[in-house]
């Protein structure tokens, strides 16, 4: 006669059901947070700051809800999807600060752990490059120079944080990508400045 496994099933199922429900909440909230953060960044590039602020407020509320749902399940909380959502949210918040010329909010201010925060900061460099190119096309060299200085400072900070990738969520690769974007942006800005000087000389300005 086979063993009666029904008591075992009844013993483990409630805990697994609870964990699964928490996972589903965290997962679906994380996907929504990523979409909201991406839309906020698009709004920032269009100078629609009020729209971006509203989107980020919604993303923050969902992030807090996801964290609460997964608080009792650290094995799921640190499985990846919530970290990705936190990184995208941090990137959007940091991009908003950079574009406005405001001080960068600290990790504890936006409720994001250090690793996703730093990776979000690294990815902000890409948004700064896009903004820099837009400003160069508009002839705003001063803003282009300000953005490049910020990109330089961020990359220097990230490069100085030499910790194992297991601790930083792959920050080394993020930093390498950011460094390459900085150098391309430096070349773009330099070429634009040289062309502007030549134009002024020919125009007798």
C-alpha cells in the first residue's frame, strides 16, 4: 500500500500558495513599474515634466506595494524582476534630477537598494547622451557641456566602485557601456564646438 501523502500536501500547499501569490503580485507590479519608468523618461525628453512626475508617482506606489508583498519571501524578492524594476525606476528618477539640474536623490530617498540604484545611475548616462545630442542640434552648447561634465562625473564614480559583480548586479558592464557613451559624446561635442567656431570666424562674428 502506498504511503498516505495527503497530510504532506496539506502541510506544504498553503505556504507555497502564499509564496506564489506574492510572486505574481511582485512580478506584475514590476512589469508595470518598468513601463511607467520608460514612459516617464520619454516624457522628460519631451520636456513634459508634470507628466513624468505623475508617472513616477504611480511607479513608486507600485514599487512599495511589490516590496510589501515580497517582504516575507526574500528568496523571491531578490530573484531578479524586482531588482530590474527598481533599477528602471531609479534611472527615471535620476534622469529627472539631471535634466532639471537638481541634486541627485540618494538611494534611501527613493527607496532603492544600492546595486539597482547604481546600475540605474549608469544607464542615466545614456539618457544624458540623448539629451546632449538634442541640445547640440538646438545649438545649446552650454547645456551640452554641462551634461558631458555630469556624464564624466558619474562614470568616474562608478569606475571607482570596484566591487565583485555579484554584489553590484553587473555594475562593471554598465560602467563600461557608460564610459563608451561618454567618449562618443565628448567627440560629438568637440566637433560641434569646432564647427561653431569656424562658422563664427567665417561670418566675421
